[in-house]
C-alpha cells in the first residue's frame, strides 16, 4: 500500500506520547528497520529528572541511536531525540534543536504541541506527526498546525492505546490523516523513512 506520495517525501518525524508512552515508544523503536533514515523527535511527558531513565529504557529497545536533545544541536538523520525533562523542545530553521523554559502548554513541559507546531513551520509538507497514548489533550493543537502546513498526521487508535484520551483529542480535530494501531505504525514509518 502506498501511504504518502513521492512529492511529499518526509524529512522528519515528530512523536508525542504521555501515559503509557514508554511501552508504546519502546515497541515502536524496536520494530523500526536499522536503515531508517529520518530523524525522529519525541516529546514524552516525564517528571523532572526522569529523562535519563527513559533514555536507558528506549536505547536498549531501539535499533537507532537515542539521545536526550541538547540546545542548538543540529538534527542528524536516523537518530531519535528525546525532549529533556522540564524543557520544551522546538525545531529551528536549518534543522537545529532549541530548548526553552517557557510556561507549560496543556499543563505540560515538555509539550507535544510546542514540538509539533515548531516542526510544522520548519518542515511544512515534509513532516510526519504521530500522536500516541496519553491521558490529556496535548498534541491536538499541534496536529492541527501540522495539517495546516501540509504535513501528514497520524493518531494511534484510541481503543488500541493504553490511554486513549490523547489520540482521541487529536482525532476530534478532524485533522488526522491516518488512524493506526500501534502495531501498524512501524511499518508505515519504515515505508516513508527506510533508506
């Protein structure tokens, strides 16, 4: 099945997750092919000082290198970047990561909306945004922005998610292109981002 036209060959993937996200992300990263060539930027709601534990867990499961994002780091292909605890992660022009301590958005810092909206402005139609399991509505406004800029949007099926509130909030925007189970998402990503 052809998911995305060649004209919209993506340059980056952004993922958002909250409650249940470690399990979902661990599965997803373990299933991606080793030749996956796109950068993946991830905002997962975490408590302060929890990002190193998340890094250890996900790095063990991933076929790709996993890093906690650093301010002004240039985004590299085939690498997974995790938003650090307590910081919003944004994408700047020229594919550079920016971190800031601005106010929480949707009660969250890092915020999925902040990542998705900044990435949409940089990558436009060459961005894929995926909302996974979670218990609030963070990511819904970001999904709307990604769609407004011509990107491709995906939500995990709420019934398939450990916590379906967050993907359902994204679905309710009417801006989700593809509704998938967690088990379907790695094959989709491999199709758009495999070497």
